[in-house]
C-alpha cells in the first residue's frame, strides 16, 4: 500500500489527476471491450445497420425464387395446412419446371389430418367396404414423400427453447466434417428440436434448421449457418440447400481457437462469426422474386421463371405470422431472409467480420486513448477539436472503406467511444482547472484591479505573467499631506481614524482602478499603484495622469463633505491634501515574497524615483509631479509645467521633473499660458546664473494673478539664489540642484 501511495503521488506530480483518471478510464474501456456486454454489442450492430442502410446489397442476379403461399393461394385452395397431396403437386410442378433444389420454410410435424386412413376412422356412416378401400389407399404423406424422392428437397426443422419429445435418433442428419477445434462448444444451442414426420424426413434429401435468431432488439442481422438443437448438429435450411445444389454429401466446419471461422461445401465457403453465424448482406424487400403457389399449381408459371434456380416454399400471409425486421426493411417475410442468404452466397456478396477485427478495434482504442491522454493537454481548444475531428473521421472512414470495398465489418464505435470519453474527461478537467484558475485570479486581483480588468484576466489567463518579467510601466505614489497632525486629533478615537482612512482611501482607490491601474499596496495613508501590468496598457502614462487628476477631484469632494459635517457638528475642520508622484520606466513585476506569502508587486529604480517625486510635491507647491519620460508621453494631453533639474541617486545626468496642472482644456487656457511663460522666464535666468534677472522675474510673477499658484516655487528658487549669492556654486555647475540626494 505504501508503494502504491508513493506511485500515485509520483504519477500525480508527473501527469496530474486528469491523466491519471483518463488512464483508469482507458483500462476500464479495455475491460469493457473484453467483456463485450449487450449494450456495447448493440451499439456495434446498430452501426453495421447504418452501413447497410447507406449501402444495401444491390442484386446482380436473382438465383432464388420464393413460392409464396399468399392470400390468393389460401383463398383459392383453402386454409392452411393444405393436404399433402396438394403440396406434392407443388413439388412435382417445380421439379418439372427445372428447380435445382427445393426448400420448405414450413414444418410438417404431424401426419396429414386428411390422410385416407384418418378419414376412414373419423368419418361417420361409412360402410366397412368403403372404410377398407380408404385404408388401402396410400397416405398423403407417402405421396408427398414420393414427390420429394424425385427431386432435391430440404425439409425445415425448428429449434425450440424446451424439449417437446424424445429425439428419434433414427432420423437422417447431414454429414459433418471438422477442421481444427471442435466447433460444438462455439455453436448456438437450442434445448429442443422439432422435426417433420419420419416418412417425410427419410424421403427428403436435406435437413436444415429454419429457425432465425433475432437480436435483442428484434432485428435479424445474423443467421446461424450451423447450430445445435437437442444435441443434434444441423445446418441452416439455406445452407443445406446450397449443399444439395452442390452435390456435396458433407459439410466442412473450420474452427480456430477463437471460434468457428467458416462453413463450406463443394464450391462454397461461407465466413461466419465465432458462433457460426453469417452476417447477412441485406437487399430491400424484393417482390419480384415471389411466385404465387396458386400460379404454380395452376400451371401459370413458365420454365424460365424456375429453371436453374433454388426455390423456397414459404408464406407471406399475415395470418401465418412469419414476418421479420431487417436493417433495411421494417417488414420482411421470414422466407425471404433465407432467400437473401442464398442470393448473397451465390453472387459472392457476403459480409463478414474478420477474425483480426476485434483485435484491431481493441488496439486502435488503446493507441488513440494513449495519444489523447498524452498529447491533448498540449493542444489549444481549436487544435484539439481539429485533431479530434481528424481521428474521428479516420476511424469512421476506415470502417466505411472496409465495408464498402471489401464487405468487412470493422467496428469504429468502440475506439471512438473510448477516445471520446477520454477526450471529454480531459475537457472537463480543463474546464474545472480553468474555472479554478479564474477564481484564483479574481480572488488575487479583485482587491486592486477594476472588475472589468479582473474579468478580462479571468477570461484570458494567458495575459497574466506571475513569475516576474521586465516591462515599461508607470508608477504612482500618493500620500496625504500632514496626516500625522490630523491623526493626532483621533488619538482617543481609533475607530474614527479608521473610518476616516477608509473614507478617503476608497475614492482614491476607485479613481486608480477606474483608469486601469493596479493597487500594489497601502502604506498607512499612502498608496502605491502601477499601470501596464498585469494587463497590457498602451496608454499607461495617460491613464496614470488621468487617475492622479481624478484623485484630486475626489479628495476635494471628500473635503467638502467633511467641511460641512464639521460646521454642522461644531468641531474643527482640517482639509486633506494629497501629493502624487508619477514616473515611467523599466521595472520588474511579478509575484514576490516567500513560499508562504507573496504579493504581485513591482521593483526598480523607476519605482524609487516615483516615491521621491511624491515627496517633493509639498516642496514645489504642485500636488502632481511627474518624471521626464511620463511628461514627454502626455505633453499633448495635459497642462505640463517644467519645474526643475534634480539629481537622482545612481544616475550621472540630472532628471527633469514636471508638474501636471490640469487636462488639455487647462493647457489651452490663457491663465496657464501666462503661468508657463513666467516659469520659462525665471528658469532661463536661473540656469544662466543671472541671479538678479531671476529674482526680478520672481518679483514680477508675484505681482500677477498667477502668483498664488507659483508662491511655493518662487520661495524655493529665491532661497536657492540667495544661498548661491552668498556661496557661489562650483565652476562646472550644470544647473541641477541635488535635492533628492540629501
């Protein structure tokens, strides 16, 4: 058991539960084919029925005639059974017309009730002389027997599910020769046997069973060629007629370890299944081979109709209940089934199921099953359907080819059924795995991605790379200015502080998510977010800037609500001011952490710079500060204002930083244009070391309406200029102020 558990764990790791289950399913289907229960067999024979419906036997010749005891014959000559003398006339006429052999699909199990001796005993008011004359007359059975001796006649016998009488071992039977194994253990068997009267049996040249074995669904597909009844081995009526026509004395039965292979007489070898049954290649019901018994008795049938043909005597009358169902005809007289067997044998249009057929079916199912188990998980849905369709077409096409070209019955349903079951099982597991993956994605990203993006990831998980990758991204850091001071007012109300944080973090988060951003983490009152992962976003710089502006608008709405609440509650109001830093660059993004806990996060110098830019929003007096790469990407969409050169740790060249003052409508406003010109004028003087000119520009700017927007920035540059005037910078000063390296 321990080794079994180890093997199961190894198999699971190597192949997964789906392949393990499908392997078990393949083994189960193999066992099912070996057992071959009735439902599997019925599915197989129904497939062969379909083949026959699509391509029934086309008659190339009509070597058989049926003398039909039809409704007209019964109307003219009386109800059945007829006197045996009338039947003798029928035999004599057929013999005279040139019938090669005659077969009775009729039983004569009892002496004729109209025999003269029986009439003498039964009729009343007869004198003894008349009775003696009747007793001296030959019996009707003897008259029919004499007619049989003048021809080649095969009498029919019936196999019964019970014994009706002791078996008369003196009655003649057809000689049997065996090649190979003893065939009797493979033959179909009937417990009882009913034969004609001894006088007729001894006169007939052949003796065959007319019993037709129907399938479970009542359809006749196979006819036993040789079988046993009450311990007596007998051929079928149709095959016995072939023996009579060929002049053979015995029947040769060839048997292998797998069962009966064929039954033969001189000039004819009929392939059978393992139980000695012949697959009948049916043609549709053919009324042209029928001849009315009344016409034969009346001499209305020409010799050309009968001469050189095998003749079966039977009935199609509804009252005699000898009607069967075949794959190609819902109603067919039983006598015609014997005729169809004879026609197929004489014209070489037999069907057979080859001995190697079941083995080929079994191996094809195993090979295809293994191929599906191994390769199916490697294909995409479309490829998998295409490959599955190809193999299904191959199986059906191969089976149809052997049927239509070689009249061999090869079953495609078993390998197709087993392969389809394995295929559907793999699809089910794939569906379950995909749904589980989608649930995991929804669970993992629903807290920091918009519902639309989460659903997009769930529907297309291939877009998600969790193992870590490099890509260009836009990073955001945001923070609430002076939150420490605000939180001190809640030191005795921790729940109130929690509500306040949720109150402003929720709209800020929604603003980020609404613009396709991904929340990385919350750090107290600060938020870290990024764009262009896990979903590709070609406009990540624009979306990040839009989100930053949305955040300012939403925090302003929160402030208005808080101010109103403070006025109504009579307590102090402290506004919430947000600073945002944005930067674009190459980052590493993916699942990061330990084996026990990890987060989907981002690393890189661009991340560090975004964090530092957010910290300078208070210093420069603008709430949104962006790096140069972000600014260049969005300059046509937003009001961009250049602020400064800064030195970044790890880089030799300074980074130009910008402020986002608004959207495109702001960029085209006169106020922003004046603001921008004032800034350009001041920076030009500052970077050329024209300290007096820079200070003069600052003073002019302070006297304008835009002074309030640039107040902190002017103060910053004024302090720098005064410092430089006291302590001039180095001769190689490049205009950068190493503010972020402190």
